[in-house]
């Protein structure tokens, strides 16, 4: 039997040059599923995405999804893509297994935690305060560079990584310290600054930890946990019911901390180089 992709509509292109197209997955011309492809508006035309891959229930467990994914990679190569990305819900065991079998490597994951009604107490000596204007500029510059480097370390071209970092920070902090739905905080321990915190989307049901950093000279002393407790307090004070975050693959220390605090995986993001 031959598994092929059959376009369901003409290719679409946005004003920004993002390409997308949907296909039926067919076995001997019989439709058995659907796959949606696009280039990634975050990283430019060299990065492709499998937006959706679904095989009809009666045709599952026969290798249709594997062949469809491989065919999708060929389509993206034809578009000039050098990499392909896919996001998988954390509870989708079959899809996670397929990603691993096809050589996709985890790049980052999203985690979330439901918040209780009572804000956690910070350890003795720990306090959170508003970031000052004098602290904001060097913090923002360092944060943009660190965020870009995180993507570069995972195979994203430097120019695209820096462009994404700049665009994301401008979008999420348009008014700097005065951005309405953001809390920029400094954690102190007995009066000494030991870390920084950025919690955003405070007007949404799920707030988000965009950045948490312990000063290098103060690491290994539990301040990361204090910063995360402070993040919960800020989210609760704004009326959020949950708190989400992103953690890059390989950051085992952060992952262990988040898991110990009750965060659970919601979505895993994978990437693969197209040779």
C-alpha cells in the first residue's frame, strides 16, 4: 500500500511570507487522515512546522502517521526549510513516541500549576520588591541576550534568535516597568539583592513566568525556590488561577525545582534538522 499526501487547497502565503498548506493523508488514494504544514513565523522561512497530524481511528497503528510525517519533511525540504518543529501535548503518548522514533529532539516544554487560594510564605529573610528604573535597563539587556542564546544553543540561527528575542520583549514589555500586566521584581535576602523575577499575563486566568534568575554569586542557596514562591504570590494577587512557564531541555536543575513545586507538563516542543 502507498501512503501519500494530497493537497486539500492551494498553498497560502501571508504578507510576511509565511507559507502554509493542508493535505489529506491517503493510502492508495483513500483518505485516512490530515496533516497541516507551515513555515514558522517566529524563525523565518528556513524553519518548518507540522501544525497538526491526525490519522482516522480505524487506520491507526499501521504506520500511516510515520509515513505521513516523513512525507511532510520532504514537502518542507522542497520549501527550503532546514529544520522542522512539532508540539505535542504531554498526555499524547503515541505522538510522543512517534516524535522520538523519527529523531525529533526535545527543545523545550511548557509546564503549569494550579494555584491555591492562599499565597505561599517566603522563607525567613526573603522579600520581594519592585524593580527600579536603574535596575531595569541592564536586566532587560541581559535578558534579551540570554533568551536569544538559549535558542542559538538549540540550533536556531543567530540572526533569527536575536530578532525573536527583541520582538518578544517589545511585545511583552511595551511600557517597560509600567507594563500593566507584568510584575518585575527583585528578590532580596536580608536586604541583599539575590535574584530577579518577571511574571506576565497577570490579567489572564493563567499568569506566566517569563524569566527567573538567581544572581550567580547566590546560587545553590534555595533562592530559586523563593523566587518561584514569589511568582505564585504575584499571580494570586492579580487574580490568576494558574501559573505557567517554559523550561528548555537540558536544564535539569530548573526542571527538578518546578516538579518539586507541583508543576506538571502540558506540552513538549521538538525539533529536527532536515539534512
